[in-house]
């Protein structure tokens, strides 16, 4: 049993969901008994429970915000947290979080996971978060003197680096991609790893007005939600036609193959209705079904993935694959939440990714020059306009970048865009226009 | 200006700011208006490694100040 009474937290153990309170109690108990040579306070998890209970009672946070903590040479990867009730809860006087750069697509050996857990039990709180919203492994809670120790062991024994935090490039993250998924339009792991290595300086040291995230989705299904969570979203796409196997389409219609890979088996939804469940749900209305043959007018298809998700054995992504590049997603901080905006409709994604890196650097230079403190790229684009952003990227406007025809009737021309410019010869003018 | 003068200019500028010990990266750009932010960033990060400056981080934002100046933990500006 844990030392502290936590009646309010105990409520969170009721019900059918797994409870983080139960997890914390389990770890607190394990720490009481363990004969591991603990380098952090044995009672830290107990104290964490107590402090959280107090937080619920007081309805105020008892953590101070941030601090000067980190490992030598790095300006990211450590998130400093100090408790404001250190006398009562000495175990969490300093309780810093470390972000550990996950491997692309989060493939681990069980040996590696054991090593991380062993290290964090000994030199941390034993509490982890696999994985944080950033994608990293989150090691929750250690003391200031342990930071360098953990870092040394991570880098020397586990061949493992810290991830990004603060005004740095954040740890790039990608979907499982070609490792397991037939929808992957490019190798998300390869480019995620390459970008992580290429931009090590930006990842480990503050470089920008605020955070910057790359996320790589292999297709528009968006398993890492790049469109909502990344300043630069790289989302797989193809530019030729969806491949159709008409025989397999008919097998779906005839009930021989279960739609959606059999996912909706929780209740009886009746026979598969291709018209209702696929054709009528196509957002661009570019599909047809005549009872025998499925048709797709690919020019209109916006690669929403719906039809392919429903009938993966019959429909496959095209063969001329690459990605669409979008910029500017963010959570609400200075301004409201925002999704990324389509900026490059299609680009081949092939090593060494020079074309993409070129754009990255142009965008970073622009944002570093023009961005205000704590202004995300998406907010800067909003403030200065998408037209300006296209100029910075040296891209031409394209109808695919807009969702609907303009609702703003004013066009602001630049002199260089107007044949002949603004200047006129007054004598020529006077020949035609009297004073 | 040579690298030593650059360092001195940064230190002097920060010392002059009364009541404020932590600065955004952009504040350093203002010290060198003619340089690329990327160059300034490199110098500032180098000065941290050299122990002249230090980082302060909330977790989401990073500020930079003279080593040892101001609060070591918690924010100085509560409105942040
Ligand atoms: C009322 C209290 C709190 C609020 C509203 C809050 C809010 C947030 C939010 C919005 C995020 C970003 C989530 C994400 O996108 O990953 C975050 C991340 C984080 N917070 Fe808090 N937080 C609170 C308390 C704490 C405390 C008590 C700690 C540590 C002792 C903490 C440590 C962290 C860490 C380490 C991250 C990064 C996690 C990750 O990378 O996934 N926060 N917090
Ligand atoms: C290419 C030619 C023209 C352009 C681009 C243009 C543009 C505009 C614009 C943007 C407005 C403001 C609309 C508003 O407030 O909602 C306006 C108002 C007006 N324009 Fe033009 N205009 C043009 C030619 C003309 C001509 C040839 C005349 C008269 C001979 C004219 C007379 C007016 C008047 C009287 C208004 C005020 C209307 C009101 O307030 O209700 N415009 N124009
Ligand atoms: S985003 Fe697409 S390619 Fe990547 S794992 Fe998800 S479905 Fe597969
Ligand atoms: S991917 Fe989406 S838009 Fe394209 S044909 Fe299928 S349902 Fe229609």
C-alpha cells in the first residue's frame, strides 16, 4: 500500500478504463520493496501521488513552470519541473522529464525496452509514457543531478539520443509506413531518420522563434495526424490512377471478402452495399457502379482514401507516388488551432531529398527573420498572408491550394506582376487624355 | 567585428537590460540586425556551451540569459 491517503485520486481507479492512478500506486509499491540501488528518492512516486491529491484538493497546480535544466551542449530534451511544496513532498522537489528520441515508427527489441526500464527505475521515477504526443519516449521525473547520468547511459550504453523540446526542432515522427503498410506512398521511416540526422543542430539547440515539427504520413489516412500536428506535414499521395481489380470488387459485393478488413464486426450491419458505403460517400463524387464494374474518374479524386480503406483487396494506391507538402498546423496558443495548408500539391520523395530540404531552409529563414516570439509558422502565414509565403518558397499559386473560389474580391497587384508596371509616360498619356 | 567583440557586445547588451534576465532568440537577432538569424543562433548556442550564457526552458519555449542571472527555476514573467 502507498503511504499517503488519496481519496480523490482513488475515484479515478473506478470504472472500466485503465487508470494511471493504479499504475502509479503499483510503481510506488514496487519502489518500496525493490533492492535496486535507487539513485532517486525511493518515495518519489508516493510523493507524486500525494502532490496530485493536494492539487485536486486545492484546485491549483503545485508545479513551477520550467527552469534551467538540461544536459551539457543541449538546449532541449529535458523539461524542468520543480514542485512548490518541497518540504511536504521532498521526493518530487525536482522532478524533470526527459524526452528520448524514438526510432522511426517505434520499432524496439524487447531487450532495448528492458534496458530503458531498468535505467529509469534506477535513475528516475520508473514512470514512463510510451509515447508522448510528440512521439518521443517520455521518461517522467528525475532529479537534477541524475540528468547527466541518465544522458551518459543513454548515449553510451543504449546508443540513444534525447529528443527536442523548447524552441527547437521537435523530434520528427512518422507513421509505420512501408514497414507494414501497403498504403505507404513513400518510405516514411527513411526520410524521418534522414531529417532527424540532417537537422541535429536544430533538434538539440534552440533555433527558432518557437517549436517546429515535421511529421511524415505515408498516405492521407494520417496515422501520425501530420495535417493537424505539424508545422510541416508531409503526406503521401499519388498522381496517377487508383488501381482497380474488378474481380475483387465483385467479391466484396458478393460478400466473399469482408469490407474494411472485417473491422466493423461488432454488430450486424447487413450486406455490404457498395453504392451506399463507397460510391455515395466519395467526397468528390467521382465514382460510379453499374452493378458489375466500378468506375473512378481519377482527375476528380482527392485521395481521401475512403474507397481504398473499405476495399483494400480491390483498390490500391497509384504507382506514381510521392507526397503533398503542407505547412502551418498548430494547437491553440496565441491563435486558435489550425490545420496545415496545402503548399506543394505533389513532390517525389526520394533520397537525398534535396528539393524538400531546400524548401525547409527557405521556410526556416523566413520564419526566423519575420516570426515574432512564440509565433508558430502557421500564425506567421496567417499574419503575412499565404501569397507572401508562396513567394518565400518561390512557388507559383495553384488552384489546388484553395478549397473554394475566393470570397475576397480585392486583388492586390504587385508592380512586377502588371505588364508595363505603374509608371507611365505623361506625354503619351496626355495625347489621349486632356487635362 | 571579430568573434570576441561579438561576444562582448552580447554580454554588454544583456547586462544593460534592467529587471530582465531571460531573452528570446529574436532579441539576439536585434543586436546584429545585419546578420542572418541562423548565424546569430549559432553564436548564441556556442556561448551557452562556453558557459557564458544559459538556457531557460518552460518545456515549450526557450529563453536565454547570462549564466547565473535571475531565477533558476519557475518563470519570472507570470503572464507567459
Ligand atoms: C494543470 C496542469 C497541466 C496542464 C494544463 C498541462 C498542459 C500540457 C499540455 C497542453 C501539454 C502538451 C501536450 C502535448 O501536445 O504533448 C503538456 C505537455 C507536457 N507537460 Fe504538462 N500540463 C500540466 C501539468 C504538468 C505537470 C505537473 C508536469 C510535470 C510534472 C507536466 C509536464 C509536461 C511534459 C513533460 C510535457 C511534454 C509531454 C510530451 O512530450 O508528451 N505538465 N502539458
Ligand atoms: C476597372 C474599373 C473599376 C474598378 C476596378 C472599380 C473598383 C471599385 C471598387 C473596388 C469600389 C468600391 C466598392 C465598394 O465600396 O463596395 C468602387 C466603387 C465605385 N465605383 Fe468603381 N471601379 C471601376 C470603374 C468605375 C467606373 C468606370 C465608374 C464610374 C464611371 C465607377 C464608379 C464607382 C462609384 C460611384 C463607386 C461608389 C459606389 C458606392 O459607394 O456605392 N467605377 N469601384
Ligand atoms: S498513414 Fe497511411 S501509409 Fe502510414 S501507416 Fe497510416 S495508413 Fe499506412
Ligand atoms: S480516394 Fe476518396 S476521393 Fe478518391 S475515389 Fe476513393 S473515395 Fe473518391
